[in-house]
C-alpha cells in the first residue's frame, strides 16, 4: 500500500489549501502548517482529512 504526505494526499484529491480549509473549518494557513509540520493536527481533524482525501489513516504520513 502506498504512503503519502498530507500535501501529496491533498494534491491527489485535487483540492487546494483553501478548499480543504473551508471543508475542515480552518484557514488555509493552518492546513499548510499541518502539511509542513509547523503545527500539530488533532486526531479528529486528521481523520476528517483522511475521509476527505479518500484514504485510510495508515496511508498518510504525518510530518515530525
């Protein structure tokens, strides 16, 4: 099973930072911070993104 970063998963889903932010109720800057490891993502938001991107949680690698 392939693994993807948050950014790769978003791009594969064909979504912009703004679109993801709108759907999750966060700013595009927050989503970017998650993708770049500058801010921690909650378990709730992570699972929401997994569903949004159509991936299982073990397919997405979170930055350290």
